[in-house]
C-alpha cells in the first residue's frame, strides 16, 4: 500500500491478512473428519501407462480403449469382489524416462494394485523393472521383446502379447514357401526390432537363406534411401519390421516406389490400425495377427467386436483385445487369490486359463507358469484389400499356429524364481 | 506475528540478512518436502526428481545466468553422468559412491574437453556447436548397443545401500532415505557452486557476462573464463546426471537428447536465470506441471509451453525475478 493514501482501501497487507485468516478457518471447516471407510467403498486401482502420444500412439490408444471397455463391463457386473474398479491411464510419450516416471506415479501416488504397459518394448522392459523394485504385479499387454518373459523374467511380470520369437517362428516357413530365401529386413533399432530380426534370421539360416538389413530409428519417416538399397539387393521379400506410424510410412513408400511388382512383402506384425491407414495397394503380404476379429462360430467374439464397434466405431483389433484381456486378467487373479498382495496375485495368475468370454478364440489360452507368457493362437495369413461389402475383412487366416509350438518353454531362457 | 507483518519485516531487513532468510526458507521447504508433498498430491520420488533436475538447471545457469553463454547442449554432460554411474554399477562394482564419482568425472571431463573447443565461439555459433557435440554423444549412445544398450537403454543395475561404518543408508529400497541422500549431495553441490560464485572467479564471470569487451580491456582472458565456466557447469550437471541414474536405475539416450537440454533452459529461464535459486523453482514448476497435466490431457506440452510463453512475456526475469524487480523498484 502506498504511504499517505486512505487506510480504508483494500491493500496487499489486508489481502494477505484476510487470506491467512481464511486459510486457518478453512483448515478447520473443510478437512474431513477421520472416518474409516468400509472396504466395499475403497476401489481397486489399476494403472496403465502407454505411449498415447508419439509414433506408437496409433496402437496404444486401441489398447486403452479395450481396457476401458473391460472396466466398464466389470463395474456393471458389480466390480471385483464387490469393489469398484478404477483405471488410471498415463501417457509414457514413447520415452523411457517418462514411462518410468509414470510407473512410479501410478504406484507411489495413486497406489495402484496392478500396473500395465507399455507398447514400446524398451519402455515395457524399464517399467517392469520399476514394478519389480516396488514389488507390484505388472502385466505387459503389448511390448513384444523376448527377454521380458525370457531370460529376464521375474515373478511379478506377466505378458499378454506374443514375443517376437513367437511371431517370427509362426510366419517364417510361410514366407520361405511363398517367396523364397533371399530376404531384406527393415528393422527398428531397439529391443523389439533386434529380437524380432534375430528370430527371423535364425529361421532363415536354418533353411539356408541369405539376407541384408537396415536398422533405422524407431520413429523414422523417410525410407527412400533404405528402399533404394533394398532394391539393389534384389530380395524375394522385404520384411517390414517397423511399428506404428513408421510401418505405415514404409508401406506407403514401398508402393509409391512400385516395389510390390519386384518383390514380396511380409513380416511378423501388420496390425489392423496400420492396415486401415494405408492405400489398398499397400494392403498386401503375408503376416501374423495376434488376434483376429473374424472368427465365425467362436463364442463371444461377435459380442466383443460389436461392443468395440458401438463404443468406438472401430474394427476390433488385437490391441483392443490385449487391453481387454489385461483388465480381466487382473480381475480374475484378484478373485482367485482373494488378496491384493502381488505375490498372491502372481501365484494365482501363473498357469491360469482364460475363460472363453475373455480368450475370444478357440482352444486353451493360458498364462504359462514357467515364464508368465500368455499362450494363445497365432493367426498367420495374407493381407489383401477388403471386399466392398465388408471393409474390415482385409485378412485371410491361412494357419493357426499354437504359441506353445512357436516358442517352447525350453527356448525362452526363463528360470522363474519366486521370493521366499 | 501475521503473515503480512512478517513479509513487511523481511523487506525491512538488510539485503544480506534477507538473502540468509530466503536461503533458510528454501532449505526448510526442501527438508520438510517428504512430509508436506503428500498433502498436496505429491510423492517422495517426485520431490527427488525436482531436486535432481533442479541441480541440473542450476548447473546450466552457472554458464547461462552467471557467464551469459547460452548452451543448448548441456544434456550431453548430464547424460554422460547418467551413463557413467550406470556403467559402473552394472559392469564394474556395486558401489553407489563410486558410481557417483565416475558419472561426475565422465561428464565433467567431457565438458572440459568439448568446452575448450566451444569456448572460442560466441553467440549463435556457440549455441549451435553445443548442440552439435551433444548430438554426436547422443548418437554414440543410441548406436553403441553393446555398451549403452542403444535405444532401450542400460538396464540391470540398481543403486546400492551406502555403508558408513556401522551405519547403513538403505537408499535402495527406502525412498525417504534416498530423498535425503540426494538432498545431501545437492547441498554439497550448490554449496560449492555458491562459494565459487562468491569468489573473485565468480565475480569475474559476472564481468564477462555484463560486457566481454570491457572485461578484455581490463586484462581478463575471456575465452579462458568461458571455458572454465563451461567446465565447472559440466561437472555440476554430471553430478545431477549420476543422481538421475540412481533415481531411475537405468540410463537411456533420451537423457542426452537436445529436448532435455531445451527443458533445462526452460527451467532456468522460467525460474529466473539471474537468481541463484530461480532454476530450482523453474524445475519444480516444470516437473510438477508435467506430472499434473500429463495425467489430465494428452496435450500437456501445450500447457507447459503456454506457461513458458506467459512467463517470458510478463516476467522476463523469471518467477523469482519478480521479487528482484520489486526490490529494485
């Protein structure tokens, strides 16, 4: 307040005094009394971190949509053991440091009972380490690199999507049979790409094939130099191992260069989210689907597909299914263990078979106790432009490969140890 | 005494006592942070992150705010601190003190070497060369899979408890103990930084910042002082990097990416680059906003950017600079 002015004006000092007085009154009036809540009023908390921004967001968003659908269903049916389920979603921004911070946020701030994530293998690896350090059950719905449930497996970490070795082993023989043994890989330079390419090379070498490759940054967008190199190598098939937006860009540029006339196209994963984003000419090649929506006669699949269509106006994808399975896996584990302790949940989930309304495919789908890897079917087949009357039907299943066959426990390198 | 009279009383004090009072206030807030943070929705690890990144921003500010040289490449030395500590813990020995020393030396020595080359340039060239050296180191970390783990980063190491005779500091599994361990290292680092800035060398840096030509006429070797300032700043930011490795228990190339360098600059400018504690406040605001908004919206960077623009437009001296300006008026 300026000296000499009338003291009745509302000055800084008076505002501070009033603020302090209000604060003191507020502290007494606003804080709630200490009432112990009944257990049924305390929600069960799941925390999910995924790259909702960045080059993998296109698939991460589907995972979260599948998870939210499951949470909605679970809560409509009375929650988990009478308690509502709350899902906290955080953006890892496709960055390892941010992902780790978000995992700590989910555990330390929100006190989540189970955590989930990440699509990015490198982040999945790092956040699983944080969950282990904090003693929290962690499920990796969509990060494929082998060691998570392979040589670096831990008692508290489970995985839903396939490993890179599973995906490579399921399609390798088909690619050799369809195209030949001279391959060119375009691979992202991180954990997923490395292990995927290594698995393909192992299969190719066993068949006496030859190869060349280009390792590119995960978020690469210009592939012209790489495609020129690939052309010069004259391969039978180009394996597009990139993911998300990078894979879409590569598919588009492959077609723009007219290379589909010179060589085949294929790889481990070409996901629904990516196929719908490319021109019809780029909807081609032989690939795996980790789950496929068009399974006539398989119970509950049509309901799930319809629910996704109704809620999000999208074709149900493997990523939707991962998120959906993730939430139900947590629910089933808690109900079986009748506990929220990570060690009890881990024991409950190990070896657990998913019920048909969650498995959404034929046969037995279960978490293998020896490495905590979900064992579903792998849908190997051909991608093609869809017929006019069914725009989502751009994949034809040629073979259903069992995950057990694609990645036997003995090949994983996992030696599962539980704390005493 | 009411809050208003306390504020009035503080303003009436001589500047030395006021500084002492402000410093005491900062330390009380930091020491008590694990107890008040949960009340406002925070958690201990978030506090640790603020201190580590605050130290990094203050280290950059040694060069930026006190020497007047803009570096957009300081994440390089921060990242080397991260990798230095991580590699020691993973491949050499499970010793936290050794990891800290190794990280500091790796980042600091790189700062001395690159600083020697960078210090000859000025203005835009200076900023561009700092980015260039940083990108070289970034791509080495990105591509050298066998040593650094490439894009996936360096994993498989964990900070280890510290044995002080019969006393064991369990920084491995006790977040609170780790917070105070980081705070102690922070105190040593900023204490040393404060002493350097108050020394004749520190005063000379201010002279360089204010007018390089006049400093040169006074016989000051400006290039040498810029180089020394760059080197000291690199050593301090490498300490922050080593602490960051201990905080996350992993290292990855994003810790030496240009985006992080830009964030350090934002923290320093937003907090007040002409103040000692300003960058710490900037780091706190940045980290807390990032943490808060990214839980609400995917467009969280927009809000952080908006705040930065508002601060630059309306408080060009930064958030702490508001008090300086008021006193000056």
